[in-house]
């Protein structure tokens, strides 16, 4: 009986073995998942901006920032083009502010920024204003 491996040539099969080894190692790394998906800063967790509603002339937002360190920070509001429409420095430990933006036809994209000495947190919104007209006709 002739051995099966008698025609096994190491020089010819080395690339095949190397490819098989790389594929087996590569498939092991596919199943690994990251330990941390997103690093969230402490300041990021302390900022909240909520859309409150609309008044006759304005869109109303409410911003809260729990500034535990009491350090100076900047509140910046930007318009669709990224231009600063409001900017003010504060030092409040428990900051709360109602922000009114003028109503415009169509869609607006305001950005609210809290900037401390070391960090910057942004909250972005899309507000779409649609006007509809209801007409009711009754026969007399």
C-alpha cells in the first residue's frame, strides 16, 4: 500500500497553508466586539436641550446644564449656516435657560453648544414648519 502523503510537496503547498492560516486568524477577529462603543464625557451627560413648542412668533427650546464644577462656560446658538446668533458666558452651577428662535417658513437647523475650557457639547435639531389651511364649506 502506498502512503497518501508521499506526493506532498512543501514548497508547492506553502502558499495554500499560509492562506488557510490567515483566513482562520481573520475569521477569529470578526467575532470580537469593542469594549467601549462611544466615549461619553461627563459634560455631555449633564447637557439637555428639549423642544418645548411654538409661540406666535418663536420656536421655544429649553436648555439645562448641571455645571457641577461651577467653571465658566459658553452657551452658543448657531443657525443653519453655522453662524453664531447667540453667545454668552455663564458660571451658574445649575443653569437653565429658555431660548426662543424666530419662526421661519420651511426647515431650520439650530445647533446649541456648551463650551467649557476642556470640552464642547453640541445638540442639533431640525425643525420643519408647515402651514396648512383648512376650508370648511357649509350649505345654508
